[in-house]
């Protein structure tokens, strides 16, 4: 458990460090990246479930964006697999609900349920990859601040930032309790369920107490319920941000409206 918590903490730190890099993607305005991500999600999620080939074409966005930011797309893809069990559970029932034959592969009949099942999985992976690239090229604080600058209510953006920051508090308290338990366990590997229940209760109390201290410290420093302006608000919107937003919006809308895969397949046939 301790190794797992340390791994999660290191992954969060690695994502924040990645946002400090210098690349064409990192230098863009946060609002431009947010708007492009929203356009990508809207166009990708509006594709009907039966058009699996169109969803595969949308993988060009995370691949090219990762290359633009100097990020390793393989790592982004591996991290997006964490959502696979959840989306697979959502689409699993389509296998039994939609039994209409779609096409045949040799003697095997592929039903529409399988196509919709794969479509749901691809939607989940693409959505998580787009969000991961946004966070890795922006940082969570900058992303929340950019949402606030776009007009998203401060209550929503502040709560998002608090949830992210509270992960650090929770993990650090859990690590402190784990070290204390290991120091008193004398090499004992497993514990009864009653001990784990007590530890979870203590973790909740310790986390509440620490969050109250953090809240009092924030109020003492002038916190007024919204993310304060910082040095990340200094760069103004410039021409490259407009070009990035216009180019990707045009490409994504063209992919959604003109269906290039179906058009190319019809021309070849």
C-alpha cells in the first residue's frame, strides 16, 4: 500500500513538472487549449456509436498534440487505460441489448452491440487522453484559472482545484500513518479488518483537521472564494493562439461533418 501511495504521489508531481516544459504547446494560452479540448470532446462524443471508423480518426488529435508538446503519447495512452474498466462496464450491457447483426467476418457474425461496445471504450480513452494532455501541458492550477477567465463560475473552478489539492493532503496523511504502522508492526504483513477500519477513521479525522488548518491559513492570507490572479495571467492572447484554435476547430468540425473515412471508402469502391 505504501509503495502504491508513493507511486500516485510521484505521478501527480510528474504531471505538474511536465507542465513547466517549454514547447509550442506549452507556450499557448490556457484558454486556447481549453476551447480546443472542448471542441474535440463535443465533436468526438457526437459521433454515432455505429461509426467506429470515424472515432479511430479522432486519435490523430492526441497523437499530434502530444508531438507538438514533446510528450510521450505512449505514456498518455497507458495512463488513459486506467478508465478502461469503468467504460467497459458501461458498454458491457450493449452486447446483450443490441443483438442485431452488423456484418460478418468469415463465419463469425459481428452484432451492433459489439460495435457500440468498442465505440464506448474508444470514447472513454479519447476523452481521458485529451484531458491528460491538457493538464500535462498546462498544469492543474493554470487550467482552473483559465476556466475562471473564460467565465466559468468561481465556485466550480475553486472546488475543482480544492479536490486536486486535497489529494495531496489525503495521500500524505495516509503515508504518515502507514510509516507509523510499519514502525510498530515488527515485520507483520497483514492486519485484521478491524485495524483497517480504525485506520480509515483516523485518516478521515486527520485529513479534516489538516484541511481546517489549511483553510484558516488561506483565510489569513486573504482568500475570498476564487482563484487569485497570478503571473500566468500576464501573457495576452496572441496570433498563434487564434491560429491554433481556428485550425483545430476547422479540422475537427470537418471530420465530424464531411466524414472523410466514409467518403474515401465510397470513392475507392
